């Protein structure tokens, strides 16, 4: 009877988020009356833009509370395709756009449709931890591509080519990347795409932070490879985290497989959220979202030089997302212990590098500038007192 509810073997390799312990302690400290500066959460602090909210309310009032097609509302798929045309100059057939239950749902379906037992998927370390877990849950083998400041925290075509084996089925890239905020420049992405096409390996591009880029020369993977599998989200640039909506662009060869997965796993994406998302592409909404992007850039430009002056090792300026991946070896041998010290002694919550892989994990913290400039200035002052 003791084995009745023994977890499946696959769960042994699914790691927990270490930041959850930091968050738990931060919440307990706040409940006890302490003022905590939250820089651990990868979520925009802005509320969803009002036009999007109003569109969601109208959808509820108009009775749009039933299932849609598994691939999503045709009007929303067309709006997403048009966004690629207007923002990126790339023609995308709306048929190839799949509206999903968040970017996590998109990535799961992309991997389950594409890879299986024995296949290898190359992905960067450091990187978003769920990516590795999704590969494992698909029965495939994640293969690390260790990256560092020397290559702008992104893999190169040369590095990828050296790591390819006959079992490599896909390469998963994120640009901008979590936790580093690094982007792959246009020329390098083109070289990677050409290499993978020649070797018959799929390119999966995680572009969920793609609207939050600060002056870098980059492009969507679809501009370099029309058959790339692209994951995107309404959570980050569009500020709709709790609405749980994302999308996937897939080649024709994968469309039916993804549709069957969508039907079986989710039935359909959330209907009110889809109607709300239609308003995200209106010119007035996009102007507001771009203004918020500029605010994130201003926050980066406030926090980054201050962290460098304090002694954190940040040789590469992050060019996207809302994260700074900071080396902390000068202050501690272990980033998890240091994150707890920051919380306990300075009231600052940050994410330890252990959540993002093995390479450089013990020597780095991730600071999220998803809080106001005033709170960031407060955090800087607290760090100055702690590290003086």
C-alpha cells in the first residue's frame, strides 16, 4: 500500500523553483510588517491595458463564454498574422497561427508534436527551467549549450554545429532570453537558421519577450526561417499574464499534429481572453504598450549602472526582457545563500541562479526590474548599505 501513490519516474528529474522559497520567506516577512522590494517576479507590474480589459468585459457581457475552435478565434489568428506583417515585415499565413493556453501550452504542444524518446533537443544554460522540463516530459533528452558573456549569453552557429548529433531533433533558442535579457543578433540568427535547415534540424524560437527589446538589431526567427516553430505570448509585452494566452506559429507539416494536441489537452484557449486580446492590436493599445516598454528600458538604465558600481559582475548590457543577470561571486560563494541574505538583511527579493541551470548558477542572481523606479532606487540604497 505504501507505493499506491508513488510518483511516476518522470517526476524525479523535474526540479522545483528555488525562488519559491525566497518568495515564501518574502511573503512571511511582509505579513510580519517588513517592507520587501520584490525583484524576483518575472511579471510586468503594470495592470492589463484598459482597452484590453474593456474588450474582455464586453466579451463576457455579450455571452462569449463558450468554446472556440481548438486553434483559436479566426479573427485573432488573423490579427496575429497581421502583426508579423506590420511589426516585422514577415508574411505569415493565419492558418499557421495557433492560439494557445499561455506560452507554456504552446511550447508543450510544439515539443510533443515534434520530439519523442531518444531525440535530443539543444537548449541554452542558463535558460528558463521549464524548457528543460518540457523536453523531458516529451520523453526527449535536453542537451545543454553552456553560454556566457563572451557570446552575449547566446549560442553561436559554431557552438551549435559542434553539439549536433544524429539524434538532434531540435534546437530551442530564446531571444530575448530569461534570465539574461540577451538577444541573438540578426546575422547570427540567420547563420543558425541556415545551419539547421542544412542539417534537417528544427528551430524552435521562444520569442515571448520579443516586444521588449531595447535598440538591439534582432528579428523574429520567421524572417530567417519561414518554417521555424515560434512561441509567443500575450503575457510580457502585452501585459496579460493572468489571462493565460499565447500563440504558436508552426509549419504546415506540424499543424494537424498540434491541432490534435490542442483538442485533447485544452479543448480551446480561454474564450473571453481571446476576445480581449483582439484589442491588444489596436493602434492606441500598441502605443500604450510601447510606452511601457520605454519605461522598462528606463528602469534598466537606472538599475544596471548601480549594480555595476556596487561590484556585481555584469559585463554585457541586457538588451531585452526585464532582467539583469548579475554575477555575485565578490559577495558570496553561493547565489542561493546570498539571495536569502539579501532578503533577510536588506528586504530585497531576487532569484538565485540555481533556477536557470547548472552553468554559472552558483555565481549569479537575477534581478527583475518589474517594479517602479522609486522602488528600484530604494533597493539600490538598501544594497549600498548592506554591501558597504
